[in-house]
């Protein structure tokens, strides 16, 4: 049976400027004939496809923190979303704290078209994020943001203290009916709070890809750096944390690399396997 390698993108496979080095492409692609190769990311399909040009992906991808499982040729395997009413209720509760989220939603399932929705009321961290999407055609600006029919995730960005207060409020209001992820947002220097369907995460995504491809989890190696990677660390036969990973992620990993994402850590690990 083939080995399986699934990697996180940001601060794991990608460099800090969101590029993939030629060295990483060469090593990763050299595994594609003999192994199952894919990714697990918080990113949308659109951004993932943009970042991974020239990178071999031969299995369904885990996208949007597991809310979307899709192939590189836009075939949707599974969606796990929040409905319109649930999303609207969350937005209304969040506004009590003076903050609106980003909402990432499915606009067109046939053509796998995602939307990135935001309100006109933005904080400085949201404004900074939007500068990276100036050329994107899926940005939608609303007066009084509302949910769509199928919403992949709701993302708040702000200071840690505010988002932890917001998280506590949501947990009191909604309990475990939804899933929460709170973590540092390295690019902007703030925190993010993501809210998903309770069954949407990378660990559920791993199970979906395993079923689609017919592989055993003990043959799976996963790479990651942040809290949303810990679910898949608990499932995989081998879990590998980057040198730059969060301390809790390193504690859970079976291997902690001596290289960061900036130093092609994933590729150097894979190259080392061939030398054994």
C-alpha cells in the first residue's frame, strides 16, 4: 500500500511570503508517483490552487479547515457547512461586541465558486487582510453582513483579549453545537476566532479523504504548525511538527523538525526518508 503525505500550508509548506521553493516542489513532486500527496489548510480552493501551481496533488484536498473536501480539478467530495439562520445568529451575537466577521461561503457548487463576504465596518486587521485580496473576484462587501445558504466558516480577527471574551460568549450561547478555533494570526500580529460546523475540521477531513482514497491511517504522515492541525495529528501514523510550530503542537507531534517552513522543513524531511 502507498504511503500518504498530507501537509498544512501556511507556516508549514509555504514560506512566509506564501511561495513554494523550487527545492520543495522538486522533492514533493518526486514522491507523487509512488505516494498519495495532498494538503489540509484553512485556505479556500481559489487561494490554494493559486499557491500550488507546479505542485503535484493526487488526492482530494482538505480546505477551509475541513469544511470543504475537493479535488484540484474542482470536483467537490464533501461540504460540511453552517446554514443561513445559524450564521446570522452568530453574526448578531458577535455584533454585541462591536465586531463583524468575514464569512466564507459556497456560491456555486457546480463550478466550485466560493465567496469571501465582509461588512463595510472593518477593524484594522481585517483591512490589512483585504489588501492581499485586491485582485480577487470573489470579494463581496455588504451593509449589514448576513449568511448565505451554505457557509463554510465565520472568521473574526482582533486582539486576543476581545476574541477570548467573544469565544466565552459564544460557548455560553451555543455550547458545542458549533466548532471553535482560536489561534494567533502570524501575518497580521492579531488573533483569529473561526467558527465552523461541529463536524468540520481537519480530522474529519482526513477521514473523508481516507474513505475516498481507500488508505489506512497508519500509513499517513501529516505536517503542521498550528492548533487546527492537532486533530489530524491524533489520527495519523506519523505526525510531524515544524520547528516554528506552536509549543502545544510540538508536544503532540511524534517528530519535531529541526527546520522551519522558511528552511523547507517538509521537503528536507521527505528527502531524508529517501536517504534512509
